C-alpha cells in the first residue's frame, strides 16, 4: 500500500514534464522531506530538484518579508504600545501578561483577513455596553479601562507599521501581505506549475491564495482523505474538505 505522498509523486511523475519546473507546497517541512524521498524513488534519471516548500515558507516567499521570533514580536508590540500610550505605561513585565494574548489575536485577525477596524470597534462597543459603562458615575479607573479598549486599533496599526519598517512580520501579517502580493508573484513565476498536497483546514488567506493559483495557472491540489469521512455530511473530520469541494 502506497503512502499519500508516494501516490502524489507517482501522479506527478506520470505527467512526463520537467519536475524541476514544479513548486510543491505542503503543510510542513517534514512532509516536504518525505515528498522529496518519494520523488527520488519515482524518477529514473538525475534532475535538478524542484522547489518543495512548507506553507509558511511559501507565504514568506510571496510576501517578500521574513518572519521573526515571538520574543521580538513582543518587544515590537511593547514599543508600539508605548508610542500609543506614553502616559503612565505598564512595565514590560506587566505588559507581557496580556501582551501575548493581544499578539495572538492580532495574528488571527490578519491570518483570516478580518477588517481590524471592525473587530476593535466591536470589542470597544461591547465594553461600552458593560455595566461599568452605563453606571451614572464613571471612576477614573473605569474611564481609563474603556479608553484602553479604544486604543487597541491604533496599537495594532503602529505594531504592523513598525514590523514593516524592519522588514519583519508575524505570521498573520505575512499572510495578509501575501494576498496583496499574489499578482506580482504569479508574474514572476509564470510558467511554473504549483502542486499543493496534504492540506485540511485552511485559513482565509490560504484559501484565497490557493484558489487564485488554481484558477489562474496550470496547477493542482491533492487531498488526503477517506470516503468514510468525506461522504458523511455530519462527520467533523470531513467538514473542511466538503466545504472546499463545494467551492
């Protein structure tokens, strides 16, 4: 019984094309290493190796930005926080206790291409409707708390701007940039054949990028699933693939 990646390698090699003109994109570097081994077993001649990228490497390639470490991201987020809220700021030690959560939320907002101004406006409005806000008399603490929620969007904007100035990015920002740079990337790689393999749950940016490449270039996507999961309309394991197949 062949593995999924071995079947992908067999299918691609049977096309009798120049494999070195392919760009393979897989969920992880580890999967890419297994695919390289599978391709080597299928090929009967020596060739230049094709590009085999993890999805994160692929996104960085399109975006033209480098990812950076989480600790660097937290330092940059704290710098943005200090610039937006210069009066009586929290210490870095205190900031980190909630900064990690804010950083994760920012990455998710960008990764799923959600309009940030709507998200932060919505969060601020929720706090305004809180029983603290409707109290007849607002204490200084409550006023400061509500003002902080209103400043989250400026912090987000300054944070991403500072990363762009440094030529760095968090994962969500790279995905967002990649969607904007996709047309330029496709011009540079014109004539290349993309092969996507082994994906399941895609975020909004990944879905947009892959769908665009499949529509506009000679590319393919391979799914690894089982009819038992795929054909059962209420089975969670096949939810995302049923959704993609319908689109």
